[in-house]
């Protein structure tokens, strides 16, 4: 799927090592706020009517943590991302019927949240590598939609 240099593997692992569960919560909240049509997949989450409600929603925070746990599998299996996400792709495609473009939206929001957290350390080279990683994840998550 993607070829990785040792330096890129180290960069992905380094960025990952600086993240915490709050990153997932903030990224998912940003998706739900900026792209409100994505809320249709979270009908059981309760009040998502305002940015404040989304940011304070415990189910959004909990699912953000689940997203990061899934992303960690990609970090640990960077050379086998497609096979790592086959089951998750199938779940989102066949059972949850999530529009696969939402994976890209989440990746974009995750990049923004990480850039905010890491500041100058998230320089263009680090960002390029991180976005390569997320792009591979997005492609893998969409693989069962074909």
C-alpha cells in the first residue's frame, strides 16, 4: 500500500507517543461541529445540537478514545495497514453504512488538533509523514466499499 522509510516509521511513532485520549475526543467533536451532517451516525449519543453540547458530550469523548485505539493498531502495523483495518472497514461499510469520505474528514480534523497540540514540533516534514500515515489509514478503512 505505502512504502515507509525507517525515518517515517519513527516519525509516526513519535507523533503517536505525544498524543493522549483528549486528542480523539477533540478531533471527533471537531468533525461533528464543522461537518454537522456526520451527526446522523451518532443518533444514540444524545444532544449534539450545539458546539458546547458536543464538546461536553461524554459519548463523543468515549468514541474519540475508541477512534484513537483503532488508530493505534495502524501505528503498530504501519506496514500492514490495509489488512489491519479490513474488519473495521467491513463493519463501517456493511453494518454501520458510514460514508467513507467521513474517514478523510476525521483525518483532517485529527491533523488540525495534533498541530494545535504539538505546535512547532509538527513541522512540515512531520506533518507530511503524519498525513501520509493517515491517508493510508483512510484508504484502508475505505477498502471494503469497492
